[in-house]
C-alpha cells in the first residue's frame, strides 16, 4: 500500500506518534524490539490508511 505525507513536518509528526506507540509496545512486552523499523512502518502505513494499529 502506498503511503505519502504532505510535508516534512507531517512525516516527523507521524514518526513521533509511532515512537510513542512503540515505547508503549515495548513496555507491554517487557523487552526491546530489534525489529522496530518494521513495527514503525506498519504503524505509520496503517495509521495513514485508517486501519487498526499494531499493539
């Protein structure tokens, strides 16, 4: 699925939201996630598409 952002600021804000959500994910799992880039990508694509977000 193609995902685009309107501006650098729009992309930066999406990254900040993903970072916050991923921090909560790591707290729930109790461990660092070495696959965080994939998790961020999934979160950001789903968020933009209005789909269910990963937990």
